[in-house]
C-alpha cells in the first residue's frame, strides 16, 4: 500500500476544473471535474445530504469502534499513552527551528509596512508552531527511507517547505479572521489590523497567501498543489458558512462540524495527506488515507476543545477574548449540547445572541448544563479516531509522537 506514487485513476495527473483541448487518442476532449473533494485525491469528509455519513465518522454514533479499548485518557490518569513520548515537539524541534527565518526570507518585500505586517507573527509571537510540528512528525512517520537517511533528502526538503506553506496559510487566515471578527488581540498581543489598519491587514494576509502559493508551485507536484489549493478553498467556504447559516442549521451539530472542518481541520487534513504524497506514497494508499484521516480527526478535536476553552478559561490565558464565538453569534458544541437539555437556549441561538443579556444568559445555561462535558466527549471521540489512524502509519517514534499530540490537544488549557 505504501508503494510508488499514483497519478489518478487513468495513470495521468488528475485535472482540476474544465480543460479544453486535451489530446486523448488523437482527439480533443472536454474534462469536467468538481473540486478535489470526492474525486480521488481527497475523500469526501461528509455525506452529500443531511445525516448521510462521509468518509470519516463525524459523530460517535457514526463510529465503528464502539466498545474498543480507549487509547487516550487525558482527564483520568492524565498521562501520555503507553510508549508515547511526552514531548512530541522535541522530536522535530531541530527541523522546525529555521522555519521562522525561512518564512521571513520568503516574505521579504521592499514596502516597509507590508514587510512588518506580513512578518508580524513570525518575528515575535510564533505561537506553538503546532501545524508545522504535525507536518514534520507526519513526514518522519511516512518516510520510506531509514531514519538516518530521511533528513536532508529531496522528499524531506519538500515536506519542510510544505510545513512552512501550511503555517503561512494558517497565519494569513488568522489575520483575515481578526479583521472580519473585529478582534483586538491574537496570541496575547495586538492583532495586525489594530497595529496598522484593516486595509494593511487584509493586504498582508493576501500577500502571505500569494507567497505561500509561490512556494507551493516550487514543489512541482500537481497532486499536492491541487490538495493544498482545496485547503484554501475550504477556508473560504468555512468563513461563508460562519457568515451565512440558515436559522435551523444553527442548531445542527453536523453543520457545526462541517464549518469546523472547513475553518480548522481542512488545512491540517490536507497538509497531512500532502505530506504522505511527498513522502512517496500514492494518494489512495493506506498510508496516505491514514494520514488524511488523522488530520481530519485531529483538526476537529482541536477545534472542539478550542470551543470548550471559550467557556472555561479566562481570556488572559487564551490569548484572545473569552466567549468570543458567542459574542459573534456562533453556536459551538458546548452550546448545542446544552440546548438539547435546556430549550431556553434555542431562541438565543436562532437570534445569534443579539439581544441584551443573551451572552451572559447563554454562559450561565451552558455552565449549568452538561454541554461542556458532552463537547469534551465529542473531542475525545475524534482524538481516538485520530489515534487509530496514527496506528496505521509505519511504527516508530514519529507515529507515536502524533498520538502524543492528541493527548496534548485534549488536555491543553490555552
């Protein structure tokens, strides 16, 4: 399953969109394709219709491992899974250390304000570099070369570039999100648009995406380019879902998970799959599919815990305002679960917490309910699915490190 690179169903690299004038058997041919989801490179993460399952289980009732022994126990013993390292970041710290300087070099521009704004996150508050860590751990886990021969090879170089691309796309999305959400802070400091202006922040985010696209093209891999371009598309879809969601869908858990996938999990999922492909695995191989599933479930677990922390942790610990999502009119997993047991929340959700007192009332109802605990259980379900996916990767320190990351995601408080 971990054999040579596949190039689509027909042996050629798959094509995106409508292509005119392809020569097949001496004749011009029109080829129509949807986006990358559901056409061979990426699996369709959700079903086409409401309640219809997709490639990955999104709710516990969709899972296939009922009664299976748990791999993670973040809130019981609180220890890392047996045999897994307690510092997965340390496994790839040396590889990631030059990333910030490499990105700053890629972002160099003659315009001083744009230069400062675009490099803002990389110059000072670099955060946990969570996504690059995932990519580089996945690179080691998927490597077909012996450990001593992986670092420094061509595949490794491209995977390191992918880690930087992923972080640049992520930071661009943060800058744009802060403008749309009118957020004042990010990572414990002022948001870029507060330091400069909305216009500068938007342009800085666009510039980051443009430079990430240039580096992506330098990988010279059509499959990875298509997959990572789909990640960009998903980020836009998630933002649109956040802005425009039908009233009834505001109460739907799968709609919430779809939005969470587009805004958070898609980039991680697509980067993990791309990393496996750059490592020499066919897009439909067991390793590439396991990498994709790991990224999908890790991304959702991460977002659900983020939404739990919005209710349980003070803003000075989070590095951003607490109750930020509810303030924006968004209904997250703790709210939706609380609404199942307390219908008082339903009208608040449907009017997006716009009336005076709605936010405080929602906070009280959620904290007095089992909404937070049920949301944590949902996050644990996705983390367990990710752990099972990691177990399908080649055995080694890196794959065990990917499992350790899941423990950190669930047990974090910021």
